[in-house]
């Protein structure tokens, strides 16, 4: 790695002061991988230029500023040329040792390593049109290889159109991605490269380490988990296409629970919740030796609010921001950082990718499974939901301490929804309550909306 160090502080190249002393930045460390003549010159050139910008030496790539004397201009050029040569391998450095003007050195490098000939363009165009997925590599590596060809062409003043890039990338994917191509192109006259990239990352984020959906021997639980993630992705893709076509600005949270063979898998997008109410025996206060049965809450999801550290980091990395407007909001608008839809905020880090809680075995103490919208929890704490279910059970059978003895009916969901409404919640109020047997299998679910 080549390292450049800069010093203290920076004068403005745009200044018109005749007494200005031009000083490079120091105390910062820049690392550029040395160019050996065979690696990607376009990327190396970009990194070296960024280094010169950080060192306040980029102006030497042009003509001398009017307010700079010759001695100072010569000093800055010597420093810039030296910094550039430090980023070359020794074998490539020999041809450029005599240059002391940055602009001439830069042109010489481009002439040698970036010949803008029709032969080079033809070679890269052939590589682009014949570009195909190589079995066994990750999707991230596949995309990097594709973008390298695009960048090399751009460095030769050969820009590939946005829609051409999108179609060529889709054409390079293996057959297992045909469903993605169909979804993206259905009913569309044009396709955006950015949308293809976004959907590829979403599709692969929960796939195997190789970055592509795997095949072969998989357990039923693995197949179901993949199917769930794919379904959420397809729902978001379909809705997003409709939203673009019809200029919808709406979106939705999603919380899904799969219950199979006494195990549950939970996936959540947004701030709806899934929770379990567990039967526990606790000592009664002030009564030695006595005990009581209660329902304790176990939250299965974490709210995707923009002020959560990991969520904020993703939003800010995408160019968005979090602003307090009653509650923290993405760009001062959306109160959740993940959602289905909300297409106009996707580029600012709002994601439809669910957070998944892996398969969990139910136990004899797991008595109720509750899935409810965020409006419920606007006025009720999760523990209060379990308390309401316990109270309902006691009313059904005052003599029994078993919270699982009450029958499944919509009255359980009614109780939660009505209580949240009476306590002042005016957001969407939806709840599903599933009483669980000691065997871990559910009875008929109860649901209620308001």
C-alpha cells in the first residue's frame, strides 16, 4: 500500500490574495494501492485524485493560479508528482521519474495506461456483451466485475446508458433469477439500473454465503425461511412497482410468524410487534412460602425506529438524516426506518429487508402468541398485553391458575384492541392472539381490527 501524509492546514486555491502561502494538508493518512500496470487503472486514477484532493494538491492538475508565484507553484508540483509516484510500483515508476509538472505526469500516465482507442473500446464492449455469471462466486463479486467493465468504458469516454446497463446486468444473471427479471420488467416500458441493483442486494441479503440461492439438501425450516424472505421481497417489489406507476407515497409495516412443529420463526419490518406471554410462578410479596402464577412478556421483535444506532447508521450512509418531529423520523417524514413501500425514501436508507429471529422452540410455559400493529403499543406496554390476557383467563376460570385453559375466541383480541382504543390510541389497531397448548401447537387464531 502507498501512504501519503499531509500536514496541517489548508489554504484555499480559489483565494486571490497575492501573499497567500500554499500549504498541503498533513496529519492525515491516505492509502492507495500501488499500481502495477495490470490492475484497474481507472479506479487507481480515481483514488489518486481523491488523495490529491485531501492533500489540497488537486489544483496542480490544472494551470497555475494567478495569485501563486513560480517558486510556490514549482514546490506544489514537486510535492504532487512525488505523491503520485509513491503510488506506483517500482517497475512502473521508471518511465515517470523525470516529470516535475503534475499536469504533464498525469497526461503521461493516461496516455500509457488509458489509451482511448477504438480497439480498447471494442474489447471492453465485447466483454460487456458477453458478461455472464461465473458459478460459485458471490453476487457482490459479480456486481463488482460488471461495474469494473462499466467504469473502464467510462474512462475511455464510452458511457453505457442506464437502461442498457440494467438489461445487460439482468441478462448476465443465472436462470434462478428469472423471477426477478419478470417482476422488474412486468408492465414496464423502461427499467432503471439502480432499481436492479437494489433488488439484487435485497434478494441476496439472506441467501447463502455464496450470495446466491442455494440448492441441494436443505431442511424444511431452511426452505420455509427462504420462502418467507422471498415472499416479503416480492410483495415489496410488486407494491413498489405499483407505487412508481401510480405515484403512491404510502407504505406498511409487516410482522410475520411461522409456526411449524412446535417452533416459531419471526420476521419483522417496521414497528409492529410479535410477543409471547409465558406462564411463570413467582413468590407473593409479604406472604412467606406463597406463590402466584403470572404471565411474563417475551418480545420477539425490535422496533425499526430511525434513532436506533444501526438504523441511523444505514440511513445516514445512504444520504438521509433523522429529525425529531414529534418522534424521530427519516428525513423528518417517516417514523420507521424499514417498511414495505415508501418508495421515495428507499434511496435514503428505508429498507424492506426484514429482521429475522431464527427458529425458536415453544415450551409448555409459552401460553399466548400475540402479533399486533404499532397502534396497540402506542398506549399499551407489551407486559400490559400479557396482563390483559391473564385477566381474561382468570375471569373465565377463577379457580384455575393455568393461563392456557381458556378457549380461543376473538374476545382475547377484542380486549386488547378495545383497551388500547380507550387509553387514547388513534393509530391502526390490529391484533392476532393465538392461545398455545402445552404441546406447543396452536388452537384456532383469534383476530380483531379496529
